[in-house]
C-alpha cells in the first residue's frame, strides 16, 4: 500500500501485416499505457494512421456535437446495439437535430430582439405619450432620455440654438421638444446637453401607444417561447429515442479512432513496427498469452525492465526478467543499466546514436496507487495536490490513520459525530460519482472518530450528560474549558506536541526511504539529520535539565496526584537524559544538517542551515492548532447550550464546575444551595428555556441555529486544520507528487478512476 503497483516496460515487435490485429487485441485488454516514439531511432519513423481514421474522427466529432446539443451524458442511457445501416440513421438524426437547433438559434435571436424592444419602450410608458407623437417632425426636434429635469431645462434654455422648448416628464424620464433657431445645427438639443449627465432613448418606430406596442411585443414573446418549448420537447423526444444508439456509436467510433491512430505512437519501418508501453507487472503473462492466441509467433513480446525508478524515469534497481530462467533482484551500476537498456533496444531493431545513447523510449512509469478497502477513498485527498511519483511512497494509508483521528480528536462529540456519519453515508450510498463517494467515505470515518472521542469526552451536542451516564466517576477525558478541569487544557497542548513529533518523524522516515536511491548518506543528510535535531531538542525540552526554567505543567499533567489530568507517572526525563542524550543528539543532528546544506549551497549553506534549524521547533508548535480547535469548538457549543439551558456554578474541591439547567432552572439550584453535596455559588446565565413560552421558542431557534453553525464550523476548522497539518507539515518532509496517471490504451482501469 505504501508503494504503487509494480510496473513493467514491455516491447511488442512484429511485421506491419499483423499490426492492426495487435492493436485491436491490446486495445481490448486495456492493460498497456503506450509510450510515444520520439523519432530518435535511426531507420524508424512514427507510424501513419490506419486507413479510415480521418473519416471515423469526423463522425466522432459529429456524434459528440449531437450529444452536446441534446445535453446527453453517458450515465443517462445504456449503449444500444449497432445494426446495418447505422450510418444512414446517424445522418438522419444529424439532419433532424441540426434543423431544430438552427431554428432554435433563430428564435432565440428574435426573442432577444423582442426583449430589447420591450426594455427600450418601458421608459416611454412612464411618459404616457403616444410614440408617434415623439418623432416625424420637420420644424421641431424631440429627444427622450433619463436625467435631471432641472439640469436639462437649464442647459436647453441657455442654448443660443434653441428659440423655444417644452419638457414632459414621467418618473425619471424626460422628453424635450425644442424649436431650433434659424442658424442652429441639425441636432440642437444634443449640442445643448453636452456636459449634462443624460441617457438618450431611441424612440421605437411605431404609431401605437406604448401600452399597445408592449402588448404586441409580449404576445410575440409568448409565441416565440411556445415555439422554443415545442423544439425542446422534440429534442427531448429524440434524446429518449436515440440516446442508446448515439452512445453506442460514440463508443464504437472512439474505439475505431483510438485503434486507427495508435500507430502514431509506434516506431515503424516499411515492414515492421515496435511498440512500447507500461503495464502492471502481474499482467505481463496475460498480455503475452493473449497476443500469442491472436497472432501466434508473428510478434515478439519482451519485458524490457521491471524496476524501481528515480525521478527522471531511469531504473535504479533492475531485475532479471528472463522468463525462461530463474530471476532475482540485482543491484546494478548506472553504466550497467545503460548497457542493459542499450542491448534491449538493439534487440528490438533499434540502434544507438553516437556516444552510445540509449535508444529505447525512455519515459517515467505511470502510477497505479495500490490502495484497497478503507484507504481507497483517501486517495481523493492526496490527488487534491497530485498523485505520487512512481518513485515515492504513497501516504494514502497514513491519511486514513491520521486525518479522521485528528478530526475526531478536535471535535469529540457523539451528536456531531452521528450527523457527520449520517451525511457521509448519504453521500456514499446515494451518488455514483467517485469524488462524492470518496467524500462520503471520508465523512463516515471522520464521524466515527468524532463519536469515539465524544464518548471519551462524555459529550453529546456539547452537553456533559453522556459522561455521567456511561462513567461512574465521570468521563476519562475532558476538554478543559471548566476551571475544575483546566489541567486538561494544558494536557491537550502537550498531546498536540506529541502528535506533531510522531507525525513529523514519520514524514522524515518516508523522506529517508524516498531518497535511498541517492545513497544512505544523502538520505540521512536530507532527512535523518533533521529528525535527529528535532528529537534531540524536544527530548531536552521534556527533560528536567534546567527544569526550573521550564513550565511546571510539562512535568505535571501526565504525572500523579491532583495536578495530573491523565495519571501516567511521567514527570519528565531525568536531567542526565537531557544532558547526556538529548543535547548530543541535538548537536549531531544540527552539525550534520548544516553539512547537508553546505553540500547543496556551499558556504551559504551554513547560514541557511542555522536559520532553518529553528523549524524543528516551530513546525512542532504548529500542531498546537489541534488543542486550539478543541477548546474553541468546546467553548462555542458551551455558549449555545448556556443560552438555551442556562448555567449554574458549583464549587468543588477541584475548582468551579459549570452545570447546565437541563432538569432544574439555574435560579432554582441557586436557591436550593447545594448540588451533590457541593455549594451552588452563582448563576452564570438563567437560560432562555426558563424565561417563559416566548423566550423558550426563541431559545429553540438559538439552540438549533447555534449547533448548526458549530457543526459547519467544525468542518471548516477541524477539517481545514487537519488537512493543513497533512499537506503543509507532513507532506513537506517527503512528498513532491507529479506522477503520471495510468491511462491504458483502450480504457481506464476501474481501480484508478478519479
């Protein structure tokens, strides 16, 4: 699960006469991710498409255009069967759909024009003047628009080109009728309004009143919309009748085009071809057997290499792939690797270029993530960044083990967890899309851990009644917002640090494994030195060396007695461990880390290493956001319940406890004076529930809306903070991503769909 499926590079060599059969066979298997020939082999060229490729491609474009017009998707119908004469049937469908689509475009264009006319005539309706009275004059000019009446009249009266004018208004619309002076230009009103903020309206060319004109336009609009409905209904009928046929045609044409264009990826001569590609190693024997059944000895199938690869796609460890003899893993040098690959290329009909360059098609293997069962949905979180490289460890299983636990630990509430689980189940069970189902599965995992920690915290929708019902001495864990249990808030700070140390250490281990192809030394300098520095520093922090200068809670919350939240007997590492173990580890880690930076950056690496060394402190402290979310969400839920139920304060030997007025009003408990033998000292809030019917109704609204807000903020805070810790803190230690998706010729494997 930590590594992708093992991939093998295969070569298929044969005569061009059997190439179509080989292509069809490989396509039907859907096993091989083809490599593109780059034209570098002497005597070999890229192949030409098989005859008929252009015609099939044109038909495929036509079918997909028809599907787009019908808004047809693959999941709306099952592909039907193709019978003789399907091309004539396709042409008839194309003609019918195109005619309807063209007519729909014409109607939509006319409908747009009608709507524009309706919009243009609306201002004239406010004037209440017939439209034929606003145009057609020879001795006066008329202008209608929107602007300030005072500014318009002032500008027109000040114009020397206008000897008389009159204005009419309706709403914000102003109509100006002006008699121009003898020496005036053709548009005296326009000239007069220069500099005035005025929007001009074009007068519609009709002798009707505005109301009659709009009525005619509305009638035409309804007629056009009716025609559109008829066209849409006819297209919908075509969709119902021909969906299966079109999907089947698309499927057949897609296969035909893929097969016809496959030679473009091959290396070919006049009489032979060489095709290379990647497939899962476990599928190699099936490929060989199927090709032998199809074309017999007319092709030679060879497994070129079965290996681990570095970032550039070159093998770092090759394995004997002679299927006729015993094989085993064998470490090779780079020179030997190049020689092996060269001989393999020559054996397939290639030659070497000057200088002995490898002539096989060198490309990085595609990635099939090897995750099943519960871990599979968490590939979605990984692919939000990118799929892992073939040479990288796949952290999907770590996401499964950590992200839901982070989420549940931060929220920890049985009620919220049940809702998260329920919503996740609905998404998982009611939708077919892989992304939605993955989100649903992740939601169920997160909800499950939220319920688990909710039981341990003894909370359901922020109420503490669960702890009293399940545990005689109260729940084993508390969120720590109450004074009586304040030591738990300090405990979660330390737990967050411990989580960060474990999480980051695992990231350094993954980085170390990923970098082993560069040598153990480089892997240590890149990862091990940082881990050693971090572990040494934090071991010293938790030791009693210079203990007086450190906060007491570091050595108390996991100790014994009343100051301990969880009694584990841990009161800090001894001063000797801090002085003689932690400090030497820290020094060794720091020196080797700086040396690693010097190897990369020269003398500048000393400064870089010294500055970056503080990261081992700050990166761990970043995990304190876990404790912050615990306290913040607990506080929000507490406030919501306090507003509804009210809260009274009970003084105990351990400090003040806060209790909700679920069974008795807080004021009643204060008057009673005691609770389980302890003094009730004050009422923090009386509670809307206990303030009468109207206040109780308002309180129910506050309760429901408040918990919905807390529920949603739980997703954005706990979810985003958990994702941030995975992506920023954990992945930065080892993960680059950028792996190629496995896209086999002929289809997509169901276990690698996005």
